[in-house]
């Protein structure tokens, strides 16, 4: 069983680490909003890395954000 203090610490790690929020922003946000934002960040990272499920996979000509693909985009931009 996880303690209240451990859960609070975990939420602070998500807010301040994964999401890049300040401590005050994290403390002023509800627990459900922190978890929802965390899930959104995970989905974003999966999409950028080409690991998202079919329901969240971008449609069209988008390719996974591999180093080679990112460099190719920057080269095209000049």
C-alpha cells in the first residue's frame, strides 16, 4: 500500500519533472489534472517516437521523429 506522502511525492515528480511545472503550479493543480496531463505527455512522447497506438497515430505522411527525420526537416528549412 502506498502512503499519502509517497503519492504526494510521486505527483510532485510528475508535475515538476515530466511536465516541467514549477512547484507552485504543481501544488495548485488537482491530482486528477496532474495525472491527465501526465497521460497526455506520455501519449505525446509515444507519438513523437512512433510508438503510439492506432487510435492516436497521426494520419498522412508523418514519420516517427527519429534523429535522421528531424535532421532532414532542419536541412530542408535551411
